C-alpha cells in the first residue's frame, strides 16, 4: 500500500502489504453440470445482495431541499432532507432546527468539501468513487479504475495535518455523522489501496488516532497491522524515525502490537 520516500526503496509497492488480502485465486468452477452452475448463480446473487450499491437511497417526492455550506471556502451542496436524515447527525440537525427554517441551510465550516461530496454520493448511491467492484473470476473485491491509479492525488486529501488517505478521512467523517456502514466500506476500500508513501501512511495513522474515539479500534488496528507487516521498509524510513521521536499513543500501541506479534510467533515456533 505504500512506497518508501527514499529513491533506493522507491520501487517497493504497497501491494505487498495490503491490510486486507484477496481471497481465493482459484479458477472458475466448471459449468459442465447444472449443480455447479446453480452454486455459482447463488454465489453471484449473494454478492449482489451484499454489494454497497444495495444501500443506495432514493428521495421521496416532496422532500425538502437542504443547502449545505462546506469548508472554509463555503462551497455549496444541495441534498434532499430525507436522504440526509439517514445520518443521525443530520436527523438531529433537522429536528432541532439547526439551520434557519427559511433558508434550509446547514453550515459545516470544518468539513472538507471533497470528503463531504463522497459522503453525499454514498448516501444517494450506496458507494463513492472509486467504487468497489467484484471480480467473479478471482472471487475478490477491487477498486474501479485500478483504485485511482494506485496512490495518485485522487486517493489523498490535503489537510492542515498534511496529506491523508481519503478513505481514512471518510471513515472519521462517517463516525461523526453516525454512518456505521460507510465506516465499514471506507475501511474495506483502504485495504485495497496501493502505491502510497510511508510519510502519508504515518500522517494518516496520526489523523486516525486524533479523529476516532479510543473505543473504536478498527481503523487504528488497520494501521498498526500495516506497519508491522511492512516493518522492513518502515525501519529504513527517516520519516518513521522522526515520527517516533515525536511520539504519541500511536507508537505505544504499535509497541504493544509488535510485542504481541512476537509472542504469537514464539508460541508457533517448534521448541
């Protein structure tokens, strides 16, 4: 999922260290007998039912249009009230008349417009770009268009804290807005990203720690496991050294996770 900052390690791809590994790569089952064909058909139906697009929402006729002013530049968005209210945050905002009853407007000055655009796309369509695509031949999920070109700027959001992986920012926004299924989707997509710099991984990990509660460990654990799997690259990273000297809860958790990993290896090794 990353490539090192240093030129001599620049060829190492993060695809070796993806947080979620693809499942079976076996060949397609034979269609020579009808039983096999029926099994594959049922599998395809199950996948379609579990697809993110099944969560898409259609507005009802007559639903009020809400104007949303997002970010420091006050970029304007419009959305149907009943679609927005799938988020507990916006449902409360509407119920408590958080916005003017005449203007039907909500101000979100601290939100990133790019992130909010993806959030609205999810509320309407059940997914956001790049969407998840199911590969029947390999029985695995992939990102459309190769996942934004493997680590290009489209997969990253520029924030005051530095470049952060877009899926991480969306995960944290989904937590604020009470969208649990969007959190799962963002975490799954992040595990499919590749070609991201070590420095971006570390800044994203810090962002995850700063913007998730202590009782929500899934995104944090994703970064801990990722760094441990890619430890041979990270230990040569000057950025990693600077980040560790800066400290924080991230690196204490990383220490505990690595100790547990070593204990697991010791238990599995023959005596």
